[in-house]
C-alpha cells in the first residue's frame, strides 16, 4: 500500500515538473532561403513592375477646335510625320474673323477714350473753380483707367488672333515619333484619378522599359540612376537596368486598410527603369519585380548563405542564431562564420545553417522550446494587397496582384513596405511585429530595421 502511494506521488511529481518545464509562446521564423535571397523572395526592397514601351507620347486635342477626320486606329503602326487626325478649320476661320472685328472695335473704343481724356484735361485747365476742378480730376482719373483697361483688352485680343492664325495653318496633326497607336479617346473622359485622358497615345516601338511605383514611405530607396535588378515572377531569369526617371509631380493617392482617414492615406510616384541591352526574354505587359541592385546577382556562389548581421548573436565571439529544430521548436544554433562584408552587412555562413533552415530575428522575449511559426515562399503572397487598376487610357481592369497599391495592369503597383514602430518594415502592407510582440502574423516577411 505504501509502495503504491509512493509510486503515485512520484508520477504526480514528474507530471508537475513536466508542466512547469513547458515553454509557452510562439516564435516567428523565416526561411534562410528567403532571407538570403536564394529563393524567389529576398530581403531587398521590392517593387512590382510592368514591362512597357520604351516611351509613350500623349497627344492632346485643341479644345477650341473640332476634329474633322481621324486617319488612324488603335494598333496602327505610324512613322514620324504621319497624319494622325485633322481639324475642321471652318469654325477656326470664323472665330478668327470675329476676333479681328472685335480688335477693330477695341481700337475704335480706345481712340474715343483717349479723346475723352484730352477733353476732360482741357476743361480742367480752363476752370478756376476749386470744386469743379476736383470733379474734373476725378473724371480724368476714371477716363485714364478706361484707357488702360482697353489697351489690356487689345493686347489679349492680339494674342488670341495669333493663336487662331496658327491653328488655321495647322489643320493636320502628325505623329512626332515612330511607334504604334495605343489608344484613341475621341469622346474624352478621365482616368482612375480624375485626370483628363489624352486624345491619342502613341507608344514607341523597338525596345522596352519597366514602369513601377514607389510609395512615400520608402521613397528614399530609389533615386535617379539607382542600379536595379528586374526579376521574373515565374522563373529565375533576371535583367539589369537603372532608374531613368521618377515622376514626383504626378503623385497618386492610395488608401491602406489600417488607420483613420488621415493616416490611412499615402502617395505613390511612378518611376521608369532603363534596361541594359535589349531586354531579351521580356514580353510587353509582363509583370516583374524591381529591386535595388546590391550585388545580389553577382555572388560567386549563387547558393552561398550570406546572412544579415542583425540575425546573428555574438558574431565576434561565439556566433549563434535562434533556429527551428526538427521538432518545430526554437533552439540556439551555433554557427561558423566567414569574413564580414561591410558593404552588404552580411556574414557568410560556413557551417551551422542550410538554405532549408528557419531562423528568428533576435528578441529578448525568445526562449528555447517555443513553438515555431514558419514563413517561406509557400506562405509568401506578393499579391496580398489585391485591388484593381485600369490601364492608362482606359481599358479592361486587371488584378493588381502586387505588394504596393496599384500597378499590374497598366498603371500599376502597390506599396512595397509599411514602416513599423520599431523602425523595421512589413512587406505586403500587412500588420506583423517581430517575435515577442503582441500581434497576429498575417503576412510572410518581416524585415528588421537596418543599422545606420
């Protein structure tokens, strides 16, 4: 009986000890392949892009004139100097004749007003009565103002006449470039942002460029001349180029799903990438990724693990990382490192990690034995932002499927990053915090703050 009681007490004690030794909490761990850019997603800032023509020319119609004949249709190939459309000059000629008559009337009015000034001046000089002289002075001032007003009207009318003369000479509007007619908006209209559509758009042929959008939150990442890597969404193929221009004057407003009416709004700016070479393998309208070129495509060993220093604990002593073990629990993993690369702030990992491993960003709240929540290419959804956009000049709406807020369809992307309170960023505009925080991890990649 005593032996049975002892065994029962021992079992209860062991159960209690096992319960007390259990580590609660979860740790978010990321694929080493993703972190080091060995898979389809890396740490570099990434922007959605679309392959577009080398250039496009927007041709506006003179709103004061009517179009009599459109000589081309969408899809036609045109050469520089080819007639695109012509104006009906009958109304322009009528307007010119009317303007010339109005100018003659203004000149006649001016002569009468000048004569009135001379008359009042003469009367004022001949009178000796102070009250009458003061009245003449007021009348003289009014008459001179009338003269100045008419002179201004005459100057304006002369400019109008010059414009009308020019318009009557240019009945035909020609293409300024070699290219293809992309759109014709004979009935006018506006784009998604309320801007008036051009009457006609001609895109240049013979080459490509890539169009993207940069959000105000990460605008400092890109500047004119920045070298970039263009990455296919469906294969490992890449191209190189540089930022040709950023259109800071044409901001587009985007709205986040988080925050109030003021903080939820942000601006994005279109930018264009000039490709190195002819862009062999690219297709017009193809969706791609754009990321700053940090040399990620120039590594001597494409499978080398170059781990960012901020993932490594005690890098100068006994380096280790928080890693997921075979039981999906968090553990401390010792590493053997190579020489530090100051340009990329990375250490080559010689031993201790493989591309298939998962590691966590260091945080004081992490403890060995925590359950691991993994993020990798399988859980990363670059189209989480969703949305629809219409191509410039109208057209069928297409699924955005980009991590920023706008492009994939013709006009394009979305916000690449959302800044977090700790200075880090969250890809795909989702709310996620580093391990140990109090948030639901709804997005795959958490980029910790870069030093400096």
